C-alpha cells in the first residue's frame, strides 16, 4: 500500500515535469517548492540514498532514470517496512502460542493429584471384591473387578489379554475346576496419582483342583503387583496384574 502511494505520487510528479521547460523559472520552481514541502526530497534516512533538494539548477532531480531509481528505493523501503511489521506480528503470535502451551502443561501438571483416603478405600474395596468373588466361586464377580482391556501376567507364562482371555485362563471350558478354600491377602503398598495407582501385596492360597474325576488339594504363596485405574463412576478396577509363586 505504501509503495503504491509513493509510486502514484512520483508518477504525477514526473508528468508535471514533462509539461514544463527545465530551463524555465515559472512552473518548474513551483514544482520544486511542492517537492520540498512534502519532504520527499529526502526519501531515505540513509546517507547513501539521500538526494539533494529539488532545484532548477540540479537537473538530476528531473532526470527520468533518477526518478525511476528513487521510486524503486522508496517502494523497497515501504515493502521492507510492511514485511518487517508482518514478521513481527508472526513472531509475537508464535510467542503467545508457546506461552499458552506452557501454561496448559503447567495446569495439567497441577491437575495430577495424589491419591486421597477415599481413593485408597475404593482400591481396597475392589481388591476385597476380587478375593471374596474367588471364595464364592463367582466367575462374573471375579471378572467384574477387571477393566475391559486388562492384562494378566502369570509368572513364567505369556501375558493374558482382555476379559475373554482372563475367563479362558481362570475358568477354562475343558472340564477342569478350581475351588479355593483359603485366600489370605496382605496388602503391603498402595500408591499412585490421578486416575492410576498400584497395589502390591502377598497371597496365601489353598484350593482344590479337579478334572476328569481326579482331585488334588494344593497350596501356594505368591507375590502380586497390580495396576488399577479409576473408572468414570469413581470406582477402581484392575488394569494390569502380575504374580509369581514364592518357593522359599
């Protein structure tokens, strides 16, 4: 926009010069005064671009090539100024976006809270439901304590994924059956932040395994580490669980 205005002014100025005698003393002098009154006799603050006041004696002021160079310089200066302003605006916008991101990260970090007493009680309640469901031989009750994407990691075995996998692993349809008579669990640690926590403990079990008419009474001790997640209703469920048998 600035370059266009300058170009338009100088176009009119050159036309006015072409209609006057450069060697005369009348209209040319008026044109010179008009140029000085507008301040355009010094189109740039740089000394290398500075021009002399437009006078009749200074014929270069009315030289078309000289005017063309001056127009180009002024247009370049105006364009550079406009680009600098736009670049400055882009930099400011980027800085504001970076600040907003930092504030968002800070707010997210502050939103992560430690477990409350209610959280710990809810985690213990889900664990108690898990144990009591096993004691009742309640398949649905056991699975209800797990998340839909739960992963079980039995010691020395491949991971078992999902509720269908957990059902097939714990309650297989091959004619076998496991019935617990004792399930003592000692919780050693519960901790976490936000919607994720872990529970660590040790177990002591007695159970009867039967298949094809044969029955075996067994017992074992194990250590367990489970990751639990808060659900939308505020309850907690087991998301990951691994255990290993203690041999000594």
